[in-house]
């Protein structure tokens, strides 16, 4: 598959098969996260891989009851390392760069997952404090996204897209 084909065909998956992900594929997902670009190459991010059913259920409750999170064989909580980014970039790093860094990592993960036949969905609606408590995160790690990963049980149709004229301005 070409990269553009992967981009155009990836969907947000909220319905997963009860099927484990092989460790070699998990290793590749980790590589995708590690090799994402980052501000000043600080790599100010941390990823918590959750397979434990009880923790996944707790994360689903913290994510406003989005039960599909608990159904995925793997749930990745993407965190911003505020201490690491602040050391070089101060408040702009904490408020912007680290979020961009984590986002770049997540999209690389999602595209690779799709190429491997896996489905993902970016979950941003959750109670940060509750997620931090569930995972016993230190204060300097801020959960930015929850990404369930697994083999899709159902793939939805592509949603409509805005036109080039609506999105692109060339000057």
C-alpha cells in the first residue's frame, strides 16, 4: 500500500475482534512511536501500553464511558513529558510543542497499525486526573490521548471530507 492509500483508507475503529496482537507487530508499533519527530529531538513523551482488563475497564470509565476502549486487546495512553520539554522550551514547549510531539507519534502509530491490518481510534475525551490516578502517573506526565488498538470487527464508511477550496489557501 502507498502511504497516501493508507492515509485515505484508515478509519476510526470502535469495534474490535477478540484477538491478540502478535508481539512482533507490537514491537513495530513501538518503533513507529519512537521514530516520530519531536521538538529539539527531546522526545518528551511516554506511552503506557495497557493489556490488563481491569485497567482497560477503568480507562473506559474515565473516558466518559466509552466501553469500546475496554474491548480492544491493547490500549495505549500517550503522555506528554512536561518536565523534559519545559527544560528547554518553557511554557511554549509545555502548551504546544509537547502536544505536537505526542500527536506526531500517535499518527505514525495509527498509520502503521492500519498497514498491519489493525484498527485504532484517537480518544481525547477523558478525565485527565482520573487517567493519571489509574496509571499512577507522576505529575510531570500528562495524558494526551487514549488509543485502543486491535483487529477491526467492523470498518465504517469514510465520512465526507471538506473540499480543497474550503481547506486550502494558496498565497
